[in-house]
C-alpha cells in the first residue's frame, strides 16, 4: 500500500524524497551523532571515509545538495495543502508551518574582531604589494586573526601563516625551525635559540621568501620581539601597535656579516650567504 501511494505521488517527489534521505544520512558522517556526541554506531559514510579525495571532504557540507530537493518537497506539499478542502487545508498548512519552524536557524555566537591600527591605517602601506609577510603571533585566535588583519589591509600581501584544514587537523603555518620555535615561544614551551638554531631560522626566512616580519601583540610578544631582534637586528618601523622589519633578505645579510665579524664558526652563519 505504501509503495502504491508513493508511485502515485508527483514525479518530483519520487526522486527528491529519496535524495534527501540519502544525502542526509551521508551528511551525518561516519558515525551517528546524538546530542552533540559522536557514537560508535557506523553509518554509510564510513565506507567512503578512506577513499582518495573523498576523505578530505567534510560530510556535513553535503546538506547543501539536499536543500534543493527539500525545497521541492515543501513546494509540492504546500501546493497540495492549498488545493485541499478548507478544514484539511488548515490542518495541513498548520503542520507544514510547524515543520518549517524547526528549520529556523539558531542564534550563532559571534564576537567582534578588531585589528591593530597598523593594519587599518596607513602604516601597512610601507609593505610592498605582493610581498610575503610573516605575522606574529602565529596561532592566536586559531589562526584567524592574521587573516582578518590581512583583509583589513586590503589583501595586499601573501602570508606565511593562516588557517588550513588537512589530514584531520588544522594547520596554521608550515613546519620549520623558525615557525616551530615561534609557536613554542607563544605556548611557553622551552625552545632552542642557540647559534645553530638561529642560522637555521634565517635560512627558513630565505626559503619562505619572507620580505616583511610583523609582531603585533599576543601573550608571547616580548619573547618573539627578543627572538626577531636577534635574528634580524632592530625593527625598521614601529607604529600602529606593531613592530615591523622590512627588507628581510637585506637584514639577514647584515646579521650574518655581524656573526662573521664576531668570529662565529661557519656553521653558525646563514647557509644562504
């Protein structure tokens, strides 16, 4: 009986309804979530979770595909409700309204994002367009603060740090002696800042083609300032709540020359010089 009724429904419902169910189940992910907790109960996505390319997808975003057939089901249902007899029309329209009320978006918590005056004023104009910039702190605000600051400055430059998702975790910066040391300073972990490590960090700056370094706040600001000053010498610009080093390649050459003058062994001088 149910199959006969399904066959008599509108053609759009016959393909839209199964698509909604299929896509919704996939969007739940590899395991069934209940009350905000992921249970060990497997779902259909688990069969695709390790396949090439598909493993990088966020299954929840498949719901975007489901909204078109959902809209078609709602449209056909409303059309039939409006065509029914008066009493049935009131009941059906009431039930539809209740169902649609469950789709009302909940209030999303939001906080105002503020950028240092350096990025919103004329200070950032000293950075050449298209330059590669290392902004510190690296990971404050889950890597999003630096992206906001870059946008406030008109997206005029590229950045070493940012926010990317891959291999099951979020990446805020490429791994290197330089970025790992800076991240350690921000977290309060012990780091190696000996001569050999300093040389490796200067080489990282060259390899990443960093043209400008900016230190703008963060809990570890003083520690990062001390490190960058040891790497590159005094900052070339201070203003707008930020400390800036321009022409990093030239500053590295000067720092390496100073190391030679101090008589440091060759392995403590930047390998790029």
